[in-house]
C-alpha cells in the first residue's frame, strides 16, 4: 500500500439548519470582515442577515466587503486585505461560494503580510516568497456545492494584468458551516456547473498518480454522491435530499485535494478562464472533460480506475474504461450542459497554443498528477477536440 500523509484541521459542521448553530461556536476573534460576492443573492435570500445576527449573538462586531467577482481578481483581494486592516478586523468570515471563500483566504493572508499577493504566488510570474505572518483566522459559510473550498487551504485568484489564474496556498478555515438549506436558491445551470467542479475534483484525484488508499476512499464516496444526486438537484432546486448529497460529495472533494492532487484538467481550465473571465470555472471543466479523460483512456493509463468510477456513478456492470465516458456524457445530458461551447465565451482555436502553454507555466504542478505523460501537443489536442 502506498504511504500517505493526511491532515485536514478544519472543524466542519454539516447539515440542514446548521447555520443557526454558528453563534454557539467559539469565535476566533471579536471583529470580523464578512466577505461576499458582488451579486445580490446573499442579501436577497436573507443569508447575510442570518450570519450577521448569529455573529452578533456570539458577541462579534462585523463589517462587510461585498465586491468579489466570479473569478476573483488580484486587485479585489488586495482591496479586501486593506479593508480588513483599516477596520481592525481580527478574523474573516466568507459567506458565499467557492470564489468568495477563495478570495477570503487570500485576503486573510494579505491582511497581515506585506507587499503584493503575487510576491507569494508559486508559478508563473509569482515570486514564491515565504509568508511573514500567519493569516487571520477564517470562518466559511458556504452557499454552494462546487469547489470544496470550505475544506481546503487554497484560494484560486486571477491576475488580469498577466492573464494568470493560479491556486494560492493560504490556510485552512478554522470553522466551516455546510448547510444545504443555503444552497436551495442556486439556479439550475450554476448547480450543474458547481456540481461538475466537485465531481472532477474527485475523478481527477482518483486517477491521479498521487492517489492512495485514503484519497480513494474520499474520492469514490464523493463521486457516488455527486453523480447520483446532481441531476435531481438541477431538476428541482428545492429537493433537499439531493442538495444534501451533492453538498456532502463536494465537501469530501475538498478534503481529498488536501491529501492527494488534481490533474491538468484544472490547469487547462484555469488558463481558459484566465483569458476569458466570464467563463464559469465549472462550465470550462465540462467543456474539456470528455476529451481530457479520453486522452488517458486511449493510452490505457489506468483502465481499472475508470471502470471503478463508472461503477460509482451508477453503472454496476461497468467493465471497460469507456463506460466512464458513457456515464459522464449521460450525466451532462441529464443536467443540460452537454452542448456548452467555448466559442460562446470568445475562445478561438488560434488561442490553443497559448492556453496550453499558460496551463503549464502557471499550474504546472498539477501535470505531475496526470496518470501518464501529457505534453504540450496533447493539451492542444484536448482543447481542439473539445471546441464547439
């Protein structure tokens, strides 16, 4: 059995209605910066009011930073860090989806570390400097099931000056609330995008060269929960049972990334949305997923693992790696996302060389997780086969 290390220190509170338990928890400070997106849903659905009331009951003063984009920009993160310092905040509360939690992690880091965030980025034009101080504590209240950010230490941010989108190692949340009732308002298409992001975190980790017994346990359980319940969550957002299972799978997918590694599927999509900021991360992953996994199936990189994933997704008699592709396409059809087009987001075939190069330069570490070699030409081939 392959050896492994596992350390996932976040206190995760999972379950419907769990947000109402927030005030009972030991808070890591007395004044919090609440971070939300620049959209309206958190306020319109009453989630912000609820969290503010819970924090007040816990004796915490709050200020609000509500400017995070779908693909968080470096400039926004730096503005949030300055806002936290200027307001004397001693911890951060992320209320929202993956983008908000990712941005909040980096804000918590930069609130107490000097310079620019790109000074601390590994990859691309980042300077890879060591941290000077420990980040402010972070509490996450997630309102989506997609990135698993409530259970990992990473935040993905974009540098629009250099067209780089890179994962940044910040710190684990000290506390995360995963309340599926907060996810009932997510629209069908975003439920699908987020659900496939969660699914791919675990499918990538399961075929990864870094996989081991512990990561396999998390990944397969996550794949089973997301794949078997996502269609229901997309069809009926008020289906609480489906929301619970997808949220559970998503949190497991966040955990598995801490003890294993994703693959270049995420590197390629980060390149796509680094140049095209309107492209939702999950949508980009869906677009390239079929060709990406076919690349490794055609090379028989890990046939038995594709068979096992097909079984976890619901094909009990799966016997060949291509069965995974059958189940993947079937789920995309059921969720109404099989016909997503790169061209709808302004991506052009003449960009493929640039995107493939960017993927390796900015997030080359994930290429080490691929179950067999994926060179530049292979990346271009995946993008070309995915193009519509």
